[in-house]
C-alpha cells in the first residue's frame, strides 16, 4: 500500500512539474527579472513595453501556476517572498541560457565561431592567460570574455550559468556537494609594498615589525584575509588598527603604488608587478598557503564545446608546470 501511495505521489509531482513547464512563458520570466531590477510593476511593465494591467495579469498567472505568492504588495512597492527568490534565481538562469544560445547562433550565422565566457579568480592569471592565448591562436575569431575576481563571485556566476567554465576554489566545506572540483595548482602568498618603501631595505622581517604599518586588507570573507588573520594570531599580535579594507584587486595595487601601505597578496597575481619593479616583496616569510584552485563544474554536468577545449588547455598547462 505504501508503495502504491509513493508511486501516486511521484506521478502527481511529475504531472505538476510538466504543467508548470508547459504553461510557463518566457515573458513571465522576463517580468520576474524586470521586477527584481525595478522594484515596481509600473517600471517593470515600461521596461518590457507592456501596460501595467498586462504586467499585473502576467504576475497573477505566474503565481497561480506556481501556487504561491511571488511578491507581496506593499504600500511602498513590491517585496519578493522567500519562495519568490527561488523563482527569480530560476528566471535568471533560464534567460541567461537563452541569451548565450542567441549569441552563439548569431556568431555562427555571421560566419564567426562563437563565444567563450570564463570565470576565474585573480590568483590564476598565468594559467588563464596561457590558455586564452592558445585558444586564440587556434581560433582567432573566437570571442573570449574573462569574468570574476574572487571565488565567491566565480561560484555565483557558475550557479547563474553566466560563464561557460569556472576556475576557482571552494570557500566552504559544503560546496563539494554542489560542484565538482578538478585541481590545477596552488598559490603562494607574500607581503608587498611599493618600490622605495623603507621596509624594502630590511634584510629580515617578522610580522611584528609591521604592526605599526598601514595595511590594505581584503574583507574577512576572503581566503587571503583569513590566512592573514591566522598569521597575526600565530605571531601573538592583534590585527593592526591602521587599515584600509578593499575588495578590488586593482584598487589594492593602486593604493600600494601611491602610499606606504603594505598588503598580503597572491604571489601569482602580482608576479608581473614584482618583475617590473612596481612592487617589492618584503623579506617576510609566510608559511601558510592558499588552498588549491581548479576547474569547477556543477555536479552532474559535463563541459562541452569551447569550454571543454579550454579545460583541456588548462590541464595541459597545469601538468607542464608540475613537471617543471
């Protein structure tokens, strides 16, 4: 009897899912995105070139189809519900896939060979640059877009399907349940300052020697900041009080070049700045290392097309680096 009920429940769930997929319209998903961006039905309707009554009807039909409220009507505008956020995330994914398909079809129609969007952390510039160069050498007309900075950003784009392939790392222990990880390399860390900084003349440094310096720190959510906080604790010192908190990598570089501040950064990410002499690596040993970075894919999905080709280049470059 229990098996019969279980089968019946599965059939009902399948029927409901099929009805939702069959009756759902692309315009309704576009309305969800517009509402999320605009915050009001009137503005959302205008952005879609429909009347407000039409937009109201579309939202009502979508809520009837979903069988729950997607937006609460408040005196000061529309407030999305918790379940509504799930629909908004779904709409973003679907429309992103449609846009990417349109770009690929347009490229083929116009005689091109498509587009590749890569999400990558700033700590993997060498391997990404070499893979991009190899792809462009073989396919000069291929349009390659590089997106991302932190692992959080890269994983968000991977989840939203706005990138074809992602290179990053896990930021929490549970992410392995959602994404498959294929290691490529790791990152060393170093403390740097501008060329000519007084500390560049010191032959030996300890972290305590930098307690009175101005530090440029990334947010506490970043792996680099967490490692630096660990190093402060290991050295028996509190986090310096004179700090500038910045998440933009380029902003960190500009601040370092124009001030006497110091920062701990990924060595591969700043290798060119060190080579050209714009920044100087202080003689301060950092034993801690970042966790490895690699190719991230959604579990159960396999890379295809240009993304699979790019992954092959990444693997070959990483393997060559390990041999060296």
